[in-house]
């Protein structure tokens, strides 16, 4: 039985306030979807639609079984020049040199103390040209600080990002540029497409755990954003595509174990704390945070939590044997699993020889009610990422 909408907490997880748009950037696509019912958030100093007041569960299932369009606020940065590799190897915790043009991968930057400074997707467009699509926060000045003395330019291309996600997404991509052969356009690949007569960058990536792609504007030339939106929407009509707000995407990214910087993870945590150790290469040359990360505890503290009776809400506490063990970073009701799910950050790693996974805990929800909960490994669904790779 589907859980009623009042179990969903994503758009209701924080109080809302009125705010003036000064110093914040509205999406160029907003005229096509904004109404008086649109609830906005701020991310990278950009407004983005959290909720349209729609039936979230219905749109969730359309995302899972059909295709949906999302206007997202992630911010690309342009890094180019003969010493771009030198800069990126210094800043990021994994090797960059081996990344081939036309490919992308997940990359983390750390503080000197080993905390996560930023995460995002690094795209190599050419030998000396990259885009880094970063999460919430300011990162351009961080890159510029470490570029001192290097022959490299960091700039903001003012690109906006759209995501088309769901099982039918690649059918839409084929229809958007019929001249492009996408048979070899695999997961985490990047290429330029012609959509409605405009050149845009397209990547086989997304934030939903579903099959999908992202479209980046302002790739060397100014994009007519409303014309681009209209082209995508008109093609999508044949596939029953709808536009949705990020509360729909938020449920799926949680099920898929995707982390959100400044919500789930921040600079107080190391990559090892949150299960991102595989993206730290301690065998590569010195990078920012290297010496600290060599010394820190490598055991994770962030895990999944499920509950049949309760929804883990932001800040809720979990107890083991009546002792506080950790707190919830984010949570929601999973329509696919028919249970409450969330990320729990434990105060300490599991004791030597033990594991948090499988332990039975007590979740205290926002109303003070207690619920039986179980610690599970992330992600909650599709651990081999077969769905976004197109092999499920």
C-alpha cells in the first residue's frame, strides 16, 4: 500500500521564510514553470524549485517508470590552460591525469585537515580543458587560490543544468538530436549535442539513480534558454514527460545512496567518515589534505537506516542500548521499499571487529515517538548501479 503524502518529509524538512531575490540568481527556465505555489530553495546562490505543490508520489513513480524533467542548481566551473592538470591534481583526492576527454568522474576536494571541502563531477572536455560541476557552496575562489603561479584560468561559464531522468530518457535524447549516434554514449560520458539548433554539453549523469542525462547551457556561446526548454518539452510530449521539482528527485537520490554536500556531508567529515574512501588515492602525489587523511580513522560513520513504522527526520536521534549513538542527516519515506529510510551519522565508528550494519537501534522521531530501526549498507536500492548504467 502506498504511504500517504503526509509521510513525505523532503519539502517539509525545514521551515519556510520569505526572502528577497537580491544577490540570488533565478533560473532562466523559471518563466516556463513558476507559479504562486512554487517553493524555492537556494543552492550555489541560485534559486531552485523544491516543490510545485504537486502529488509527489505520482511523479515519483513516473520518474521510476517513465521520464521526468528537472531544473537543477548545480554550478559548473570552467578550468583551462596548460597547467590545468597540475591544479586539479593538487586540489582533488583522486588521480585526474588518466581521465580521458569526453569522460567524467566524481571528484572530492578536501581541506588541509582532511574535511570534505566540496564534491562534484569533473568533466574533461579536451586535453587542457575541464568543467567541474560542484555542489552547494563557493568553490571558484578555492580553485583560484591554488592556481597562483600556474598557467590556468578558472571562470564561471554561467551554465545552467537540466536533468532528464527515467527509463525513457535515452529515447528522448535520440529524438532531440537525430544526427547523433548515442550507441556508445555510456554512463559518465560527455559530448556536445545539437538540440533545436543550439550546441549544448550533454553528460550521461544525474542525481536520481535512474537512467538519464544532463544538459549544460552556455558552452562557448550564449544559450537561448527558453527556446532550449521549449524544444525539450515539445519532444518530451510524445514520451509523456513532465516537469517536476526536486522533492521528487530527493526521494530517489536518497534511495540511491547519493550524498548531498552541506546537507548530508560537510567539512567536519572526512571522505572515510561518509564511505567515500574509494575516491581518495593516497598513493598519488601530494594533494590538499593528503597528510591529514593518511592519519585519520578509515572506518565509516555514515550508514543507511530503515524503519517500518517511522520516518527518519533531519536531526532525529538514534539510540543503541538506551545510549545516544548518532543522528539523522536526511530521511524520507521510500515508496519503493515501503519504509522510512535515512542516513544516520554515528558519533564513532563501530568498534574493532564489529560493524554498524545489521544493528537494531531505536529511532526517536520529531514527535518523540520511538521506532525500531535497522542499520543497513548504502545504497538502499541498486547497489551495482545497473539502472543508471542502462543494464537493469
